């Protein structure tokens, strides 16, 4: 299956890491803050304590960060109004609110509240799945929230995106017996495009651009496959009584679309087709995303060899790219077995300086040696600089609290499921098993979506 979703704007992955962060409450002079954003972060279970609220500027650079209090409140001093806000934390799907709907409470004082939805992995979903686009390296997240049950096409695949609901406001968009935003007249075929109409509630709440991206991806793919053999573009319209014709486009500047057609092209390449040997693989989506971002681009024969053991050199290269670090090229090698001519010399040296992978006391790095899944978890947590988790009990039967990498594994599991179960049919972690390229790629791409430092 060949298709491609083309969006006018993409979720920025700039400032993934490697940049100093002006942390509100420590490095930011609160008294000198020109703008202040306050609010409360909640989950369906109540206030979320310890969540990271991060401000981004227009370039996508993280400029300030605070953590929420025990009551879920935060106070974020800034030098200017943020272009986007991120909310991230342990065991929750990361949220990005681009062009957030800030409510003015005083001059240069704003309020922004958010409900981030259920825990990551709720109802066997909640994981960040991804699809790539090959034309310009844009990546679109698909965020699932739960099992919505059976629905008629074209909206059946949308059900898992709206179950929850993820905020009380979203509840007004969901009828008692329908788990998707109300459709006025379903899909209307036109000679050159398909039109999907939604009720006015879709434009009345700040759902978050990442959420709308996920919805659009599902709407376009589902509608086009069910109603068009020509992969026609899909035009999404929202009811508006005061608008010409009674409908208007989605009102979200980060989602778009732009241009005269106001439509989303349905031309996405299936993620399993990114490489010759990844179709149907458990991590096919993550490998497609990694290819689009340059984290792991595969081999010259078009293969990715997903089940081959990953090497220390390969992992260093993946993590450095996922973090967005600037490569260094020292004149003198730090390791006796990694000369300047080695393909990953700069990446390994950069990882050494960043402090998340190091060599042995004998001066060697062992770039071609493999590593275990436990070691992979430790390296990923060190790279992301996540605070170590201290859960009430083990998540995996084969990783007791006395295991040397217990807290590293629990941390990697809780943050974006960077590493999770050993297989889809197994509830164990298999810490001593050799880590594969696919597992390392998935861990690197998931890590990049949960960075807070």
C-alpha cells in the first residue's frame, strides 16, 4: 500500500536536546519576567504533580521549564509569549500545544490549563506511533487513547483517538452513542476531492495541534481508502452558522492547511515500506520515523536488518542524532579502538563528551560489541537525563527491585515506553537478552519525543 500524507506544517522536532535550557524558577530571573503563564495540569485521575511544563519559542527551541506542584499548578515566567507549550512526564503521553489558547488574566499574564489524558499504554494503547513522509522529512504522530469499539467507516479508526475523553471540554463533542466528533453529513465525494464535515464543537476547544494532526491523519487515510480509489485529497470542514456556505476550515494555525485547495493530500508511504525488510515488523513505524529523521537510515541495499544485534557504535550514533547534538571532531581519538577514520568516530566522541556512553578502563570503546536490553535502557536514560523512577513495585516479573538496572529500566519504560516488553506476546523484559537494531531505533525515536532537558 502506497500513500502519503502531506501537511503544510510539521511538528517541530527542533531543540531535541543538546541546548542549555533557561529553567524557570532557577536560571530565569522571575522578577524580570515580562510574561507569566500559570495554570493547572490534570489527568483523568486528578492533578498531575511533577509534570514538566516547557515553553518553546517560534523556532522550536525550548526556552523555559518548570514542574507542577503537588496540586498540579505551575507558574512559568518568560521574556515573551510562548509559541508553544509542552507537557511531559513519567508514564504519560507527551503533549505539545502549538499556538496555545492562552487566557488573559492581566497585562502580560496568562492562564493555560490542560488535561493530558490517561496513562501511556492505557487499554493497550497510548503509545506514540509514527508515520514518515519521505519528501521533506516531516513526521506526524498518531496518538491512541483507548479502544472505541465498532463504528461504521470512515470514522472507525478515529475511535481510539477520542475515547476518554482527554478533557471535559472534549466531552461536548461526543454523543452518548458515538465516540467521535459529530459528523454533519459524513463524507461528500467531489470530482477532485473528498469533503468531511464536522460539527462546530471541533473549532470551539483547544485540543492541541498534535492531537489534531493525529485526527487529520486518520480522517484522510480512512476517508480516502473507503471512498476513493484515486487517493483524492480530503477537505475537512467545520460547521459555522455565520460563515459562507455554513462551514469553515479547522481553526488551528499550526495544523493548517494552507493554500487555495485547503485539502490534505493522501499520498503517504506505508511505514513498513521504508525498508525492504521491515514490513509487518513490530517496530516498523519507529524505523520509518527514524529513517525520516536521519536517526537510522539503513544500509545501501535498502534493508535495515531490524533483528540484528545493535552495536555500541550504532547506538551512540542513534542517540546523538536523536538528541540533536552538534558533532565534535577532536584531533586526538579518546579510544584506542576508534580511530578518526571510523565511520562513527564523531558520534562516539560526541556521546563521550555528553556523558551518556563511555569506554572501559583499558582505553577501548568496543564499538562493534553488542549490548543487553538492560544496558540499552541505561544508555537511553543517561542520554535523556530523565530523573530515575522509584515505582511502588516492579513492572516486569524478571526485573526485581534488586536488579542492578532496575530503576533505569523502570524509568525507560515510564518515559514514552522508550523500552517496553520483550515482545508483544510476553510480559517480561528479558534484561540479559541482546538488544536488536529495531529495539535501539524504537528507543531512540521514543526518547526524542519525551525529552525535557
